[in-house]
């Protein structure tokens, strides 16, 4: 029963901590342009990891995660902008906003399943987007607002500085990886996978499906909100675009490309997609055509995503 | 002592009375077979016992408590186990993980106890050597055995088996009968079964359902000689 032996556990911790160390080392090597990109990618990968808990592990496809990302971003930025809060409490406000919104949406949306769940989450997110536009007096709508450098200080560290920003992004990324790993290895995460695989059977093994799904929505939403709050703080901008439907689709794409139901898939998917668009836009203005073609090819030939395919072919122990 | 009983238990689907006013008592420690022609309401009846299907009327009590309104997952934790008629294992998960899921809510974070009990359950049904395989890669017969291992591993007081021998080869049925005989005494078993030989070899008592009602109840020999049962199965001409 190698499944339960320590060796897989050790291997997976070694791999993931290794990736974090590698990212740490890259900060000293990378040229400024890629350095900045990678900081952005790590924060967005946290968003994707949050999404993956619900989609990849629990099997619930949400089309409204931008609502959670934006709840974190606005929870943080509005308290800074209008209440003059400092970065620490503002980040917590972002997390709290994400938690509250996820709990409320979870309680309502989980009354549905399948396609209805997708539509209900999409509609709630659209309502959130429209609310951000409606309260333009505070949010400045699509135009958004810049968070002044003087507010972007956490425990005396200036987060506007590229090096500090990189390390802050890496710290958040490391936290999300560790949380995800712990969840997946714990009994709770195993039940989420069981729900994804066969909900009725899981119920008849003595598990409260609704409570587990709700916990998954809340965890997923809060992690997405953490990414949203950090993104606003690190890059100094909050705008309604981040609440729009495309920001609900992005994490789905990243997770699908990287590998749903894998810990590193969301990061790999985000990295891949970011540079796919970046590189193809250097070649042509029709860069979305190239990006789209690559996506279609990947979906055809690696339907489980890059990391998912790696797991299937070589590393069955990958969490 | 009565472990499980129902009073006036009924379920309608539209105008159809799938189960109609059933009074049923199952003493602790008994192996009871539930038989009846196709469409007699057997699966609906045990669905109401386990909480998968809500009752239209009547009550279910388990271990002295009224569980009629209790959700399925809490009935399972109260000591019922249910194996599905249509094989319903987690086909993309390893065999061992299938069983671990069935018992982890009892063993919690005790990994050693989980491992040991998983091994015991698989050993009991004879598929311990396949623990690492994906459940979906098992043969049909082995998947049925895995279902039973998942039920056993919960250490239930009541094990409900819905047509466990359906689709098994004759040799596998022989093993299954031996398994049920070995379990008798450890737990109360409610067995829905079409194979009358299996019923006669394992059951202490038999309840016959027909058109959603109890047609007869008694020992195997009483049921065998019951004219109404013969008529229901063979037709009255």
C-alpha cells in the first residue's frame, strides 16, 4: 500500500519546496523584465490555486471566481483609499471580504449543481462587476484607481520596490502551495476528491457533502481573494476589469492548461499562458490566434494539462 | 432486540406506489434476505432505510431511534452501511483509497489504523494483492468484492447489500456465500438477492415484497412452501 507510505509524501514535499527555492534563486538571476513578470505570475498562480481547489479537486466548475478575486482586491484597496488603513489591516480586510462573499455565494450557489452552478456563479460575478461600476464614486469603475506608493508598506518594507515585491509574491505563493498540499493530503481533501469522482457514493460512505462543498468554496474563494488583495497591493492598482467575466475565465484556462487537480498545475498553466501571449504578441498583432492555436493543440494532445500529463506518464505520485 | 424497524413505510412516485405501507422488523444479528419480482420495490425500500430516498409516509427506526428525517450520511455514521446495486466504486482512485474513504471518518488522522483496517477489509474479501491498482482496472467481480469490502470496513451494525451477486461467476458466488456466512454473527445483514440458491444458503429469514407490499415473511422453508409466493413468482395462470 505504497499509497499511504511516507515516501510519496516526502517526495512531494521535496519537489514543492524545491520549486519554491528555485523561484527564490531566480530572483537573483532574472533580468528585470522577466523578474517583474514572474512576480505577477506567482500572484496570479495563487488565484489559480484557489480556483483549482474547487474545480480541480472538488469538481465544481465556477464561472464567477472574479467575484472573489475582486472582493479581495476591493476589500484591501477601498479601505486603504477611503479609510486610510495601512497595508496589513487592509490585506486582512481583503481576506475577510473574500471569506464573507464566498460563504454567502456558497450557501446560495450550492443549492444548484452542474450547469446551473456555472450559471449561478457567473450571474453573481456579473452582479459584482456591475456593482463595482455602479459605485463608481468609490471604485472609479473601469478606470480604477492607483494605490499610492506611500500606502504600499508592510511592516516597514516598501512593496513597490521590485525586489521586495518579488519576495512578497513568493511568500504568498509559498503559503498557497503549502496550504493546498496540506488540504490535499488531509482527510478533508481526500473527501473532496471523492466528491469529484462520485458524489452519491461519498454521501453513502457517511460524509456530509454539502458541508464539504461549502468549505471548499470558502477556502477557494478566500485564497482567490488573497491573490486579489496582494495583486492590488503589489502592483498598486485596483479596477473593475478584475471583476469582469474574463477574469473568471482566466483561472479556468490556467488550471486546465497546467493540470486540474495538481498542486503545481495552476502555476505552470499561468506561466505558460502568460509567456504564450507575451511571446506571440512580439511576433504578430494577431497573437491571440497563435495563443488560441496552442491552446487547442494542448487540449487535444494533453487533455489533462501539462502537469496532469506528466503525472499520467511518469510521476503517478504527484499530488 | 430489534435493530431496525419500519412502520407504515411508503413511497409514491407520482401515482405509482413503489412501496406501500410496509411494517418490517429486523432483529439484531440476523441475516435477512429481501426478495421479490423485478419492480417489487426492494431497492426503493432499502433506499428509504439508508436515507437515499425520502419516505412519503411512515417511519424508520434504527437502534431504538427514529431516523426517518435523518440525512443519509448521518445514518451511515450511526452504523448502517450500504453497497450499491450498480457497482459504484471510485474507479479512478486506487483500491486501497476506496476502502480508506469508507473508514477514515472513524480512524481520523490515525494513519496506521487506517492502513491496518484497509488491509483487513481487502483481505477478508480476498483482493488484498490488488490494493495499489486503480479500482476501475479491476474485473467486474473484483469491483463487486471491493464494494463489499467498503461496506465491511465501516464495521457497521447493519450491512445492506443490494444484489451483491449480480453478474458474478458461479465460482465467485460460492466465495460470496462463504463470506456472508463468515460475517453472520458479527453484523446484521439485509440482503437483496435474486439468486434463490444464495438466499437459501445464507438467510436466516426471508421477506418477500410484491407490488410494494410485504407478501410473506418467514424462514426459508416456510417461504419455499408459501403458495402466495409461488404464485407471485410463477404467475397464477
